[in-house]
C-alpha cells in the first residue's frame, strides 16, 4: 500500500462507521496489538505527521503536541510505543470519518 487511505480501505473499510463513532481503541483488526500499530506507524509515519500538522494548524493549535495533549487517551503519550499506537489510532479515526462521509 502506498498511502494510509489505501491501507485503511483494504483493511478497515467495513469498520469505518464503528471506528468513526466509537474510536479506534475499541478493538478492531490490525490496530489492536502494538506489533500491528508499530508496523503501521513505521510504514506511514510521514503521512501521519502531515495529517497531525494539518489538523493542529486548522484547529488553531500552536503545534502537534498541544493538540495531542487533549486526546482522550493522552495518557499514552509518555511511552514511545504507546504514543505511536495512539497516533495510528488518530489516523484511523480521521480516515474512518472521511471514509464514512464519502460512502
């Protein structure tokens, strides 16, 4: 897969409404275990950070950290593995909302 959207469509499209409405931390295939989210983060790190930067600026935050500190699971930000997982979940939720709106 070349983009996160393509990966999402191939792997989680059937769950888009549930992820958009209930969050990615509710337990979905491919994003439940750290081994899965670590791989996704490694594959799509730049795309995730581009989305974070765009959203932070669009919402009026000074930076990405200011925005992520207000995430519902901000308790995960202190541990590097958990942080990467949280950012993958953010990208899944963001993509799920876009996908649900389009389909």
